């Protein structure tokens, strides 16, 4: 269920912003308004963010992503539209009520840390609690715990200028976590960091998210970062959201050429997973193809001991099991139940596809057996393969939080 909902948000700067919204709703474009002295920063943006989800908004400079973020917590008042958090309409609150919500339920992590140079690391981490009026002993304990969570134990008495950029950003994250806010808004929080430090911070955020399960809206201009962190991604251009979907959706079925241009250099093997390319399976206890080829039985499949991978296993980790197995690699869910299969042929075919995945069988299509039909066709027209009634081995743990370096390509011919 969505905890954060934004519906038809507009943010216009300049003269007569309400008139500008009406013109936009009637079909006017951004450039037409600019000629009249108004700037449409956000145009008809609607998003939903579920509890415990990292929702990434990405786009180039000037796309409106940071303005959108600031309308979510009321730092900027929307010209039109509504924002609801836990069912409460934030756009209808008074300034005093909104400040209370921001201090108790919403925290923001900035790109340039926003630390007080005259306060210690501990005092900076406790600042949000101080604003809330939390007693000193409690805020010290909670800030200390947050610093430990972010790997800064032992640095409590240090000054911000004694810390590296990555450590300073961890203080900002600790400050947000200390308030125990339900919603974290992160505005290009890692963009000012060096690549290696940025990756470390991404790892830490993902690790913290496993236990804290915060609802997070994360702003970035880096597609690799978006795909690494985001459960869902919104791509913005010229104030409008042009596509919302998972990393696989964005990569496999871009909404237009603009979105496709972002993905052309992404290493697909580190983004796509076994679940994205697997063929669905059906149970067959002996059958032949129209060409007379005999299909393997369940017992024969068990004897072959096929490799097993998790549904979230990235493609880069499928090359070894696919090359070593004489039968399709079994794909299982978190409970170990068989949900699909991947062949070496399918894996190599995906590497050559530039924009979209076409459904492909994981093995020969079963035809008639014992006077009946053993073929089960899915809505996607994927062809079933022979399977056992239970998983043949324990699933391999998948890892979808691998970085996507455009130059770290996998050589399919190796």
C-alpha cells in the first residue's frame, strides 16, 4: 500500500502561476510559458511510493527532479495538486502543522551535507532531535546509535572538517536516521562524492534498508545509481515524468528515445535478472515433440541435477551455471519453489538484444503425450518445459545491488 502519494503536481515560478497551470492543462508547452516570463518546473507529476520502498527520481539538470522532491515535504508549495503521506493531505496543512510533520515524520539528506561546522559530529547527528525538543540524554543516545549504524562509532567528538567527504555524508544520513522519521528524502545525497566513496555509501544505504525498511525518495542524475538503488524509478524530462517502472522496465522497454538514450551504455548483465528472462515451466511426465523428439521425464531431470539460481540472480552470475549444465538452469523463488528456467541459448540471445526482450522457450515444447496435450501457453506465449514437482536443489542467493559500470562488459564469446 502506498504511504506517499503525489497527484497531478504542478510547480510554476513567475507571474500568474495559476494561469500557467491552466494553459499547461490545455496543452501549452514549457517554452511557450517561458516566453511569457514563467517557468514550469514540475508539470502534472503523479507518483506513489510504497512502505519500505526506495523510489528513485532521475533526470538531467533542469528536469525538475529536485523541485519535485521539495514539493513532497512542503519546502516548496505546489502551485496545484496534492501530496498525501499516510493518508494525510500535506498540501492542506498550515505552516505550523507542516513544520511538525517535517520534524517528526520526514527527514531530508542533502547533497552537500549541510553540517554545522561549530558542532561536533554527535551534535550534528542529534540536531533534528534537538529541534523536536527531545531531552539531551535521549537525543545523545539516539544520535550515538545512528552514528554507529552508519559506521562512525568513535568519531562522535570530532569536527566536520576532520572528516572525509564520505564520512560527512554519513553524518547527514545519521542525522536523518536519528529522528526515526518514516520518510527519507535524499536529494543527490551521494553525487558530490568520489566514485569509490559513492559506491560505499550506496552499499551502506542498501544494507541499512534491509533492517530499517524506510520509505525513501532518492534523487539522482546517474542511471547506474538509480538502477542499483531503486525498487522503482521515475525518469523526468522538462518537468514531466516520462516513465515509471523497475530498473528492468526502464532498460528493457524504454518509453521513448529519450529514456533509451540513458540506457544504451548500461551493462545489461548487471541489471537484468534470471526472473526477467526465464521461461515459465509446466509439469510434464513424458512427452514427445511434433518432430518425434523425446522430452526428459521428471526422474531424468532429477538425475541430471540441474543448477538452481534465485529469481533475483543477475545475468552476470548465470554464465557459469548455464555453461556447466546439460539442462536448463532452474529458477526458484524465495521459498525454493520452481518458477522458471533459463537456457544458455536464451542467455546469449539476451545479450544481443538492444531494447526489448522477446519471449523464448527454455527447452523443446511438449506436444501430445498419452493421447493428451502437455503444452501450457502463458499470456506472454512462453513455452513450458519439463519440470519436477519440487525444487531439485537449494536456491542460490541472488544479488541485485551490483554496480553497473558501462565499461565492465561481459564478453559473451569468452
